[in-house]
C-alpha cells in the first residue's frame, strides 16, 4: 500500500508510491556521455583562457604555479553588483532593483573531471573557497541571503561542462528558506529543540537510510525524501551558519560528500544532479532552531502535472532501499 509520509523539515507531504516503486538500479542513467579532454581550448574556464572571464575575485594557487580553484563574476549574472537596493511600489505591484552578487567557482583546472572524481585534497580546497566567498558576500550590507549551489549535467540546468559551482547573494530572503524557518521555529516553540538536530538523531538511531558518516557529518536519504535518491548532508555540530564550519569539519565534509558522489557516479552511472547549501547568515549563526545543511537531488525523474498542481511529490523509490543500494555500491580502490 502506498504511504503518505510527512517531511517535518520542509513541511511537505510525500507520496511514497510503493506499488509503483522501481528497483534502485532502474534509475541508472542509460545514455552515452562523451569522453572529454583534460583541456579544451575553446572553454573559457580552462587554464590559459583566464582573460575570457571577468576579473578574478579569489584564487587558490597551485604549488607549481597556476591555480587550483578560482572564483570569478558570472558573465551572465542574474543580478547586477552596481547600485543600491530600492523598493518600488506601484499600487498592487512591488519590485526591487535587481542588485546582488553572482560568481562562478571553478573547481579544478581539469576540464574532464567531475566532483565525484576530484582528489580529496582538491575537494577540500573547493569547500574552503565556498566558505571564503560565502563570508565575503555577507560583508556586503545589501545582501540578505547567500545561496551556494551546483548544477551538474544537462538535466540539472548546466550550460558549460567545465566543473564549476555558483554562489549568488540577493537582497531578499527566498520563500523556500522562509518556509523552512517557519517549520523550524514552530517545532522549537512546541518542543524546545532544534528540528534538524532531532531529525539527525532519529536518522542515526534508525540507521536504515544512512549512506555515510564520520565524526562531523552524516549523509542520509530522508524518511520522506521528495524524489528518488534525494540526499541530505547534516553537520553533527549544531550551527545555523555554513561560514562557521572549521577546517577540520570541511575535511570531514569533503570525505562524506566525495564518497556519496562516487557512490552515485558508480551506482547510477554518473547521474545529473543539483545540490544546494541551505544556511543562514553569519549574523544569525547562533540561532538555536535552525541548522545549515546540504540538499542533493539526482535528476533521475521529472516533475509532472501532479507535482505542479499540488506542490506534493510522488517518490517512486523507497528511501530505505535507495540508501541500502548506495551503501552496497562497490567503490574503486
């Protein structure tokens, strides 16, 4: 019989379609991916083409010269960095000037790598760059919210193949985050505990949906996962601010993130995916009711009329079986 599970973090009801559920291996991406060269002369993100990108904002230098990670303004930015934020009201209609920050974080000089295949030390450098740019964006008083995200593959909305992530600072608080804050604050008011810490405790105690963990982080498929192989990465230390993460914790995050991405890469044959870091600002880092985390969504299914019409989700993969499948993937030595 199908189940309708409640996701307390998002406030969503999710239909777990047990009678339509597919075996985890059936979500494998059965398509050919072109073999990429380590350097593509036409790619603006490849070494030697630095002049094709806007002025570099941050760099992790390579020991022998060149770079390991770069952050540059997005040439096709969603928001403009110039100006002040003004609100304009015309009767019923309200708008703000489109002021904000938008950068592209180039994760490696190698054109043909994916994050799943990056050396662990390189992934640590990427995460340290995330933290640096996250903190830097919040120093701009015009910025109300900063989002870090990665689009990997055509189904996830990427337009350039070279490994990269993006960071956007905007002058408004997005509705998705407001909704999560409301759920978290409601739980805190009713129970007096962090909803995220409780969720993590319950998942670790149950164990059936946990994929990987270490001293600082745990990765698991939520009980009411919104889609197949939807994965959350929770820090074990309570903090509402991603910018508060330490170097040692970033090393642990790199290890868990790389393991999970590699399990997806091998088990589902390199699926397209999105991930996003959901966090409050450094000024709000001490709040007791919210907990920053990473949400990763492999693009192995598509939303249709039911999801668009109801805001609910139908998940045709049992979360417990998805986690079990990923735990059982044999990783290369």
